[in-house]
C-alpha cells in the first residue's frame, strides 16, 4: 500500500513539475487586456486576475499612473501576497523613500511593519493616500496580435495598497497605472517576459464592445484583418521635469505622457494661441499630455476660447442650440451631415514636430451627441490655473490606436480607425478553434 502511495505521489510531482516547466518555457510575445467603458463615469475599466486563488479585480485604467494600486484593506485573501521589506530590491525599484514601522494589530495585506510605502494617487479626484508596497500573482492572456493565446502568470507582480476609491466606477477597487515608472504595468510585463518596452492602447467608444491594451510590439490586428500598427505616424514623447501627481517627492519628474504640439488648426487654418502655453516650462506648467482619466479634452482658458471661436466661425451657417455642461459650444445636429469619420465638421489638427506630422481629430472624436438634435464640441474650459495647457481626454483618443515605445521615447498614432473600416471594439477576444 505504501509503495502504491509513493508511486501516485511521484506521478503527481512529475505532473506538477512538467506543468510548471511547460508554463515557464512558454514566453509570450505580447499580452492583451480588455478595457470596457463605464457608462456612468466614462472611465475605462480593466479586470486583472490576481491573488491565490485568482480573483478578477476591476481597476480604472490610468495611462499616466505610476503603478497599480488597489484596496487591500478589506476582503483581500491570498496565500501568495508578500509585503516588500524596507531596503529590498523591490523598494529600490519602486523608488520608495518611506518605511512603515507602526502598523497596529495582526499583519495583513496593507498593514505590515518593515514595509516600504508609496503614495497611491486617485487621479480622478486628485486624492493621494499612503500605502504599502507588496507583490502577488497576476495572470494575463497572451496574444499573437490577432487572437488571445495561453494564459501566463507573473508570480511577484508589484502593486500598492490604497483606499481612495471615491469617484471611481462602481465595483472598481483601484487603478491600473501605465505610466513611466519601473513598476507600472508596461514595465513589469516587459521585464517579466523580456519583450520590448512597448505598449498600445485602443479605447472603444462603446460600453458593450471592449477596447484593448496591448503589452508588447505589434501586430495589432482587428476584425477584417486590419493591422492598426501599420502606417503609424510618430512623434517624440516628452518628459515633464516636475511631477503632475497629487502628491510626490521633491525632484520627481512626471510619469505622464507628453507630446509637443507646435500649433492648432481648425479647418486647416491656424488658431491664434499663446505659443508659450504649448511648451513645458521649468516649473512643469504648460505642454500637452494624453489622459484616460479625463473623459474629454481640457484646455487652458485662453486656448479654449480661441478654439471655440475658430470652430464656431467655421460653422457659422449652422444654428446653435443651448449648451449642455460641461460643453460651451453646441449646434443643431439636423443641419450637420454625417461621414464615415463622424459628424461632417472641420477637423481639429494638432501640428506636432513639423507640418508633416499632424494628429487630426475628426467629427467622431470632436463632437458629442447630447440630445436628439444637440451636438456639442467635446472640449472643456480648464480655467487659467491648469498645470497642463492641453489634456487630450478619453473621448478624443477613442478608436485611435496609440503605441507608446518607451525604449525609443516615441508615440505612434493611427488617426481614427474608421478610415480603415474598423474600430477599437473589433479585437477578437475569442480563442482560435
């Protein structure tokens, strides 16, 4: 009987070992993460499988966020959670400058002594708290760029415990940061699987058909076999030398993604704006960044007024209707035609490093239907005290593929995918037969 038991034990160990070897020998070329637009908050929400046993954790996607943070103070149960001890390589990687030494009561996720701390930032409400750094298992779906493939795991994925959940979508437990730090999602995944430090986002305008974040290089193929990674235009990613987070350590640079807008055009004509506002100054003010937590583009008040006037003048023959907050310019949509690129209105052009590199914002990304016959320009007046002069919000980047090449510090952008007869909601998340 004992020999039979040993035989089965040996077989079990062999199965486990072989299974583990099979998992670790497979190295994905890229990963995918479905992202769904929340109808009430307009936030973009991803579900990441984490912990042991695995639990799907809903997180608001924050393009410029420093790291993944979530509420681990209630109902966090996992046998694989590990606190990051002060002075460890993990704390050094995260650039932590604090150490928790006064946690009361029994040790638990988010409450361990001798654990390094960071400042998880709710960028929706601009609220930061303190939180402990820790690690746990995270699993992700691999991809060949066209379909999902095998599930892979990162056993010691770093994240931070946070509690500032106010303002986040219903059921969301934190935020998934994709910003320029060594513990953001793109950096950790590329390090874990040794693929290039490249990721791409493609946000869907639909609340039913998810968009996708790709971690790794292309191809990024959507239905009708459209590879959105081809024919991209490229512009440098700029660094703001001053942090734009709610709370930060003196000397920290911003982890958000900035681009260099040289001028703005409406109907192919330059909009008169103060060019000084388009540059990032030594105090970190000015410039243009891309955001997934701002639902619409936010402009410095003087830029907003200039764009509104130029756009209004270009559609002077179209009757106005009453404005609907937060917008300041609305038209009677029955007088505006439709095209395959959305409402038939002049494009808003962001001229980048030279006149040949232009990000064109067409009607589908500029006009918001607010009523049966009300169509508003989807930009918001940020006032005169904004730190960043132009914040390109979620609505303006929906159905555009944006590829962030962190090694080359450049942004590739596709323009509106409607022109290729596809959308960001057309990635095939169904496994091949």
